[in-house]
C-alpha cells in the first residue's frame, strides 16, 4: 500500500470488486463497555451487571452490539483504505448480530469490495464493502455491508 493510501485512504479507482482487506485485532475491554454505556446511555444489565448477566443464556456480560459496529468502523479506517478520500459513509445494509462479543474477545474486520459505481457529479463514486467482524476464533460476530462515497483520483 502506498504512503498516499496510508495518509488519505484509497481513491475510488483503487477499489475493485473481489478485493479483500483485513484489519489488525483489538481486544474488547471492560473499559470499552463502560465508556460506551456512559456515552450512549445504554446501561442494560446484560452489559454492566456481572451477576445479572451470569443468569442469561450468554452466562456473562456482553459488549453492546452497536459498540461492536463502532469498533468495526474504527478497525476499517485503521487499515488505511478509508481516510480523507472518503466523502461520506452513506449506508449500512442488512447488519446482523450473529454471535455475542464478550469482554476479552479480540476482534478484527474482514472486508471485501462487492461493488463500485461512479458518480461523476459528486467527484467520486460509491464503494460497497461486505464486512465481517470476527473474534479470535475467526467466528463472525456480526456482518453486513457498508456503502461509502470515495473521491476520484485527481487528474
């Protein structure tokens, strides 16, 4: 990947259907969950009360699903492909929460470009990415697709 890609992300022309990108891993901590609960106001006991969570089908506290989605977004950006060249994060499609993310899980993102479509009037085009947030056992915890608008390469 070029230095330009690491600073600004890829340009629209750099994305091709079938292209696959993986992120580094990130371990989900109690600190992450507590901070997210404070930020979102979601103090549901499945996330914050160990005794309550022990009696649930999961047997322990789980991270907020939306926290997992947020971390997936951050991991995708950290790959270097999505940077200043992104015009807008346009759409999340058919997002599924497949398995819980537990405290201590190390997650990473697997992305595959599924579609590109140029929009000359916008100075870029849409890139659709199939996204999987996988845990340390490479099990998918959540999946779906995102569409982002990305700048064209300057002439």
